[in-house]
């Protein structure tokens, strides 16, 4: 398994979060572990800008040749951007899960940022979860 980036936080649902400390915007994507388990990704449905997402709730899905899996929001906030490239090239999830295949960005209430990030795993804990 390729490395698990140490600058990210991870959810139990195999999504990663990269928080921009200056803007409090969280960029979210699917982990390499998850994309390997899914197999070849053929479609991605993402939340749209302006939509509210709630941590622990489904906010989209990823369809592969094996199954359809819900995207479970790792943080609560308002979607500020969705990666429209995934509509045209969903296979990016398989080839670049930590880069070009980011899913969406969420603005988190500044008073809740620390709370949301604290419940996510660091790279070491995520390695333990996936047995890496």
C-alpha cells in the first residue's frame, strides 16, 4: 500500500481531510485504501457548493465496478467547492486519490474547527485501522 500522508486527518469511513488553517476550509477525498477496496471507479456523485454537510451523514457516493459506496462527511460545514473533474474522469480516484481526485471542500464554523478535527485520526492511527 502506498504511504498514508502524515499531513492529513482520516475518518473511520476512509476519507481524508486536509485543513487549511488560514481559511478553515477542509478539503476532503477518498483514501488510497478505500479506492483499492472499491476497485475501478466509474462514477462519483458529490455535494454541490452551498449544500450543508453533516459529519457522519451521507453526502454523495462513489460507484465502482464492484459496488456503490456512500461518501460519509467527515466534518460538518457548508460545501464551498466540488471537484467537477471527477464527473468527467472518475478514474482519478484510482490514480491520484490524495491529489487531483479530491472530492469537495467544506467551510467549517470557526468555533467548531478544533472539535471536528480532534475526532479524526492522524496518520498513525489510520495505519492501525487499515493494518498498514
